[in-house]
C-alpha cells in the first residue's frame, strides 16, 4: 500500500532504511505465499489414520466446557511430535465437575477419537475452513470418542494463562452483566453469553472495534503504561524494559496472537526510536514498515486475513503526515470500505459513523474505562455501579434502535483489478492533497468508489450456477446487469434436534448470493415440497427481497411448505403455476414452465423448467422419478437439451435410459452431498450417463458449478473445487 510514498521518501537520508525494507517486504510476501502453500501440503501429510489414540494437552483459556461438551484448541501427540488440533467431544458429568475445579492448570487427556482434515471452501467466496486453520497452524480436527484417563499439572505458564479466567470470574461475580461483558471482551479478549447476545448489534453498528481485544488496544495499553511510568519518574531506559516485560507477560496470558504481537512490536519500536536529545530517528511510517516486515516472516499469511488487512490499513493512515485528525477520520471509511465488500459483501452507513467518531473517542474510552475499573470493583453492588450499568444499557438500547433500520447495501465481491485500481487512486489522492491535481484525483477517486460499490449492477456477465448446498438443490440464474435474478429451490434439511442448528443456506447459498451482489430475487421457483429443496426458504427471505414465489398449487398440501409460506414477508407474492408459461431473462433469453400443473408436492410432482439462454438449453428437473419422466416425455417427445440437471440427486429411481436417449444431453449436473447416506449418485445412473457419453459434473466432488456467459456468448465452465 504505502510503496509509492515510501519510495519517494526513501531518497531522504532519514528514510534510507525504507528502500531496503521495501525489498525485504516484497521478498517476504513471496516467501509468505510459498510458505502458505507448503504448510497446507505439510499439514495434510501429518494427519494420521481416522481413528487415533494419543494424548491431548490443553492450556487454560484455550478451551471451554458447555453442558458437558468440551471444545477448543489443544496439542495432540503424533509421530511428528505435538501438533495443534481443534478438539471437541462430550465428557462425563463427574469428569466435567472435576475439570472445572482445575481450570487454572494444564490438562493432559489420554483419549481415543477420530481425526479429520479440514474442508476446503464449498462455494465460490465461501468460508475455507482448511485455509483458515492452516494459517493458525492447526493441522486437523479431533473428536474425542473415549476418555481413558486425565490429569492436571501445575505450571507457571498455566497459572499465567489462567489469570484472565480468574479476572473474568471476578468481574462476573462483582459487576452487572453488561459492564462485566464489556471489560472481558475489551481487555481480556474473552466473550461471554451477554456478548454473544449483543454480537449482531456490535457488528451492525461498527462497534466491533471497541469490543474486541485487538492489536490497537494492546498498543494503547502499553503506551498508557509507558506514560504512567514516565510520570512517576521512571527513567526512559527502565521504562522500555518494563514495557517489554509487561507486554511479554500479557502475550503469555492472552496467547501469542499475531494482532497482539503486532501491537507489542510497534510499541517496542516506538520506545527505542529516540536519540539522547529526544528526537525521533525514524518516521512513523518507517516503524510501521519495520513491524510489517518483522511479522511477515513470522506470520507469512497475516495480510491475507481481514483482521491483518484492516489493522495495517488503519495504522498506515494514522502514520501518514496528513495534517489534521478530522481529515484522516474523513478518509478512514473510504479506506476500509473495499475490505468489507471483499470479505463480507455488504456495507452499512453505521460503519461510516463509527469510523468517523471512532478515533477521537477510542483512546479516551479505554483510559476512562481503566480509571473506572478499580472504583467499580470495590463499589460492587452499589448505586454507583448500578447507575453506570443503567447508562451503558441505555446506550446499547439506542444503538439497537438505530441499527434496526435495515440500512445496508449488498455490494458483492468486486474483482481484484478494481480493488487495486481503487487503492491506487486513493494513494494518489492521499499524497497529492496539497498539489494542483488534487481536485482531479478526488473526482476520479469518488467515481471509482461508485463504480466499485455498484459493480454487481454494472457487471455485464450472467451465469447459471448449481450452488453446492450439500444434499439438496439450489440453482441460480442471473442475467447481465442483474436484469433478472431467478432462484430454483433453496436447499435445506429437516431438523430433528431439540437445539437450534445453523441452516445449510446460511453456510452455502446466502454467502454466495451476497458475494454476487444480489439483494433482490425476482422469481423463486420451488420444484416440490421436500425439505432439501425448500427447507431454507424462510432463511433466504430474511436476507433478500423475494418478489415472487412460484409453486405448483397442490404442493401446499405438505405441512412444511405451507408453514414456510405463511412465514414469508407480506411483500412477497405467492403465485401458482397452474398453466405452462414463459418468463423473460432479458436479451431474448427465457425460462419456461413445462409442467406438471397438478400434483401433491411429491417427487413425481416436481415442476420441470426449461431455460434457453444464448442458444444453450438447460432442463431443471427437481426430484422427478421414472414415472414422472415417462409422463414428461409423452408431452415433449422431441425436446432436446444441452445441459440436464439429473433428477433426484442421481437416485437409481430416476434418470432412465429412455429419458437420457430422448433428451440427448451433452452435459449433466448432479447435485448431492459428499458421503451422503443415500448413496447418491447411484452407480447405475453413472453407468447410463457414461453409456450415453454425457459429461458429468458433481457438486459433491467439484463444489459449486458455474456456467458463465456474456452478451457475446458462453465462457468456460468453472467449479469451486478442482
């Protein structure tokens, strides 16, 4: 980011070091990319057989126990040594009671369980579990099946790591829930039940910066400690040593996280960046570069995460000599906006306000909170504490009222080239603010902001996407410039558990739609009433505007579908498919409903939809079985298609030889879940497709399958997994 500025400044003697830092940073970035790839391959090789017996070591603060269920991070003994794994498993009640009494000690568990590799992203722009944990040096997940025996060990490091838990317990006991939660999340990096209840509010309002123990807060705490030492008359040299010692202690207590180490390094460089006369030898940007360089070799993937990107961008802007703080605060939202679009696909005006007012009050809030803590601690359960808690809850209530105005824009994930161009213009504007071309750069920058933020509506490409929703169906038809957005089925599953579970759509379909920049879906077609085709309809309606929902009239006989339709917003029109009809997809492309016009919502009542897009025909078949296929061929004996959505996930009761011979598809798509319990797709179906020389794509093997096109024709088929 700051390469243009640093290169220009490096010709000054004061910035000679910067030229070398830039070279090392580029080498470090290359090394980081190579290391990340090598680490992924190496961790896969370290994973032993699925069933494994060994010893797990757990440090205080790195695990939690909820309703006898243990989860967290531990070290598992393997042939290659102790390796970090994600641990989970249910323990006996008496064991849990004994462990909870020794939470300040290291736990050593002799266990037998299953070990499994993390999964890669299921969809384009989806969460890549394998990549996420690999960057944290976690090689696999381990599920405890049997605990043979356990013991606890007293160690100095365990006592230090357990200190935040003791403080958290004291805060919970002595202070009201709201204030206790604030101190735990802000200063200890711990999240309790109250925090999770308010988590949506914090994220919508942009206050996540204040309620997460980040590197910036760590830096502010160390700087406050330094100021206190100097005010007490401690010498500069002694203060530096004490500051480093306190920082290392906090790192041990809170864990060696990259964001905390970043704050410690920056404060350390600030401390040594002075001569005897008190002048600073390096600029703030030099120190920023030193911190980035040092951590790039320790954590080569630090710039690939949202936390690392936004932290370095914020500190970069604050290190730039831009004059007034209001000017920096004004530019701040424009600097971080593309990061939110890239990682979260949407944007809210509350984030603008939080960033504009964030810096002026951020450090003051931390200072006031630290000053108040001793008084609140010793005045527990008094009118003073209750008054502070009442005031705090009023503030949260006002924030909740504001954020309930559903003001957010689904932007989607812009192309990398647009992001690079945007930041290039930002740098030109940033470092020419006193020159005659400032207005030109400002106009170009604002235009680029509008283009990037509205890219999904300006995108001239369309697509037919078979979204990987595991054992279910969901197909997206998106026209160029989003003239028409059509969704065929939503996926889903029946939930027999007494406890709420995350829907499949929230992990697969919804993130993909948001990454495409979709906010309104013009038509939703429900092929039939099975849960794996429409079970997540209500969940989807909570995130997107559904203009029309189309279904076969008889499908409402099924209770699940009837209940889901009643839960839809009143603005959504529910319409029956009583007669064959055609829907426009723009530019002469169409989607035709071919039948059946009556049924009971079962498999053979699945509606048949024919998409004709730039000369290529797609037949979407739902879960129709052999009887329904025969009926369809009677009505359309001469129909030929290019791409066939294989009925019923490749079940042996569908996709007859006559059906394939009559339709003569060139390509086939099977939507099914990996290692599903039904054995889909059936070997007989795969053999019939092979006999007909039909090329097969499968969501269980290749993830989401994308057929992209532009007004000029079709492009190469893409899959989310190679």
